[in-house]
């Protein structure tokens, strides 16, 4: 019994129901970021990233050719946000105090206060809402057990004559993130 050779287009498009019906492009300016522990950062958030993921591989050696197999650990890239620093430095200090409380508290009370200050203890959950081109919430990304690992400098310069806003960057580590679709396809 011979099998018929079908055109490549059949193999690619044999199930038209899985193709997208929405041909609008992703707009990277449509997002909203919320993390309970740092409310002053939420309001001034300017940019975020949706972290990539990496899956390790295992190489199987053979006498003819080595070939890769899927690994067993997924690694998530850092989650980063940029925010405008407010005049009183409240949002920058929120993150600074969180990092200091985690890594170099001046006494046990400072670490204890950090744990008591939030229902999740020293960690927090964060939500990133991704908006459609019509500014409707389309996806909700939930980061679990998030905590800051780096906070950028605040550069000051008396030579500059322009009044510009100061942008700070913070990177977070987290356990995992999940993406939930909130609206259906058009």
C-alpha cells in the first residue's frame, strides 16, 4: 500500500480552525503592572518585560551523530521594570528597603518587620495585565513569590540645564509565572 504524496500546503493548513482570526499587531505600550508591596512603583511604571523561558537540553552521544533531547528544567529570565522616580523618592525607597530587609538588615527586627509588612511575608505576587489594541485587558500574567534582586542607581548632575525625569530600573526573581487569557479570540 502506497501513501499519496500530499502538497506541503495541506500539511501546513489542514486545520484552518487553529489559525488566528485577529490580525492586529501586538502593541507594546498596552500594559498595566500591579504589585501590592510597592504601590508607589505601580503608578510610575514606564516599561516592563514579559520574561522569556529556556529549556535545557541533554545531548545523546552516538557513534554517528550527537543529538539533543529536551531537558527537564525550565529557567525563567529576569523580570524587569522601569519607573519614574518620584520627587520624594518614595518608590525607589520602597524597593531599596525591600532589598535591604532581605539581604542585609541592620538587625533581626528589620527582617521581622519586612515579613510582617505583607501577607505573603518577604515575597509578593505581581500581576501584569497585557492590553489589546483596543485597550481591553487581554492577558493576565501572574508572577508568584517575586522579590527584587537589583535596583539601579539614581544619577544626579548639576551641569544639565534640562529638567528631565529620572528613570530607575529594578530586576526581580520569582518562582514561576502563568499566563491567563481573559478575552476570547475575535
